[in-house]
C-alpha cells in the first residue's frame, strides 16, 4: 500500500541548510540582517526540496489575507462584461493578491451570505460591481471595510467608484458623424431611466451645439434597448419628411435592429445612412454586415482602475477616499460610417 508523500517542512529546510528554523523564517519573510551566503544556501534548499511556506500562517503574521472580495450581480455569467473581472484579476495577480468572485444573480439573500463568507475569510477589501452603470444601495459593510464600486455608484458619493464617461462617449460618437459631414443625425435612444440614457443624449446634444447645429427633438426616437426597439425607433426616424443621413444608436443591439429597418427600406449602410453603435459588444458589432463602428465600454480598464485604487489606498488613515472616477469610452472604427 502506497503512503502519501509528506510535504517538506521548515524544519527540513533548516536541517539541510545547517541553520535554525528562525533563520529560515527570516529568509522567507525578507527580514534583513541575514548574510548573503546563508540566504543563498537556504533558498537553494527550498528550491531543491520544493518547500512551500504556509500562506495562512504568513498572512496571520502580516495581518493580511492576500484576498480581495469581488461581488457582482450578473457579470460572471455574461461574456459581455466579463473583461471587468479580467482587468481586476490581472492587477490582483500582479500584486500577489487573489480575487474571490461571488456572483449573486441579484439575489439579496445570496449577497448577504456572500458578504458573511468573505468577511469570515478576512478579505482585505471588496470590489462591488454591477452589470451596467447605475446607482446602487450596497450592503452597509462596504462602509466598514476598504471598498470600491465598479460600474455603479451611491447617490451621496460616500464610496469610491469608477464608471464609464457616458456623456463623453455620446459626444465622441456624434462628433465622428459630424466630422464625416452629416448634419441630420438621428439618435436611437433607450427608454430606461439610467445614467447611460441621459448621459449619451447629453453628449449627442453637446456635439451638435459645438458644430452650431440646433437640437431637434424630432431626431430622437426612444424605445427598448434591444434589436426590436432599435428597429421600431429607426422606422420612426426614417418616416420624417427630412430623414436623417446618419444614426447614433444607444447600444449595439439597437444598432442591429436599425440595420434591419434600413435594409427593409432598401437603404444601404453606410452609403445612404451611416450607423454608430455603443458598447462594442463584439458578438454583435464585429459580425454585422457591414461591421459596426461603435463606442467601446471600458470594461477591462474599469476593472484595472478599481483594483489598483483599492490596493493603493487600502491602508489609508481615516478610510479610503471616495473618489468618483469616469473613464473614457474609445471609438472603434469599422465599416458602417
């Protein structure tokens, strides 16, 4: 019967290196004062026998668990916003931290249980992320432990947050069309009362103003933010006596509906009507014909910023400062403009 091989211990390292366990501990934890020759001998033995320090014991000594909690509503189960977690994880790994991901599926009871489990594991901080940019009422514990909100915010701005710059994204999209010579630009907007709806409209209006073009409310059609909504809103805009020569769509799904409406009318993209989307949801934007020019939501960059900010300010006296940060949404040029 085979016996399970015993893992090497610190005592094994000390015996083989001819030093005390205290010396081995000092080398592992980077304590100064150990001669270079002794340090090299200890490290050589560690590598030779494959000794791994007890990370739990180390974290207790340093009063650090090395763990960061990452709570989401739906992000973990969607390819659309998954790069948020990818950006956060890249930063965490680079700084020797591990993310503990909990997807709550918008279940308040599950969220409370998740918080309790994360706190039991002594996480150093929490990143609280949502599927789309919106105000939230997070659990109270977030005010008691270093925390950063990602793609969401609290109304009183008492917690740090990072969100996309919706207004600037809307401005960029509209300015691209204006720079292409379009002056009748329709906006296919969402009906939901969320920051993206008002922010992207404000950016559209600001770009028109900068070009000296009066805002025409007839050129804005609102509907549900899916392909069906984009189809209906585009039909409405194309029924205008002086119809638009370009469309800025609230998101790529609405742009997909706009494509169908324009084709049904026998109009060519971009020769008859140019189209810009928003989100850069690649399963849509890169596979439409022609490929959709769009504004990209900075998912990866938001994940990077939130984790960096949390780790850089985790020891800040008086608590982490509630900075409200907005990240630019870049233009992705393809063939629809």
